[in-house]
């Protein structure tokens, strides 16, 4: 499922209770992160919940290096937010990741105004971690 499909699905859901249930369902559909990947190095700082994000380089369909992200949280709503971020970022090149306007896209979903301040801060801490990983891969490639 693409980020565009998630945006479309959000547009037909009438209220935020339904949208929160949808976000939680997205999180439930994610494969669990292996316990060995839940380390201090993969933990995202700035999140109230426990959040882990991993990244690795793979060859994409076009032959270019893409970054694949995986993640998990101990909170169901946050796990769903991770699922949204993975749809937005995973499988893209570092340059594509750095060009994404996360505030705009997440704003299209209404997440900028319907999350608590703590969850919003945590969401953007995850975005910054993803962007930081992309910058590291860009520097390593140079």
C-alpha cells in the first residue's frame, strides 16, 4: 500500500475515531521487528513510547541503492504511525527521502493537528531519524 492510498483511505473516513482505528490496523499489519534489532542504537530519541527504527541499503528495481526501513513501537497508535512513515520513506533513494516534505504529507492526513503534542513531537523525531539515516548514506556514498 502506498502513501497515496493511505491519503485516499483517510479522505473517506468520516471521523478521527475511525482514522485512529485505521492507523492502529496499519500498525498491526507490520511485521514485528526482530528482538535483536531492538537496541539502544536503533531506539529513537524524543518519543515517549519506545520506538526502534532500522535502515539498510538494498538495490532497488531500477538498480539504484534504496534505503529500506523497518520499525516497531510498544504503543499501537505509534506502531501505526511508523507504518505510515515506512510507506512514505522506505524503498526510496537517499535523495528522494531528503526531498520529501513530511510536514506537508502528514498534514494532508491531518496528523499535524490531530495528534497530541507529545505524539507529534515523537512523529517528527522519527522523521528526523529517517532523514538523518538518509544523510549518512549520502555522505558514505560520496
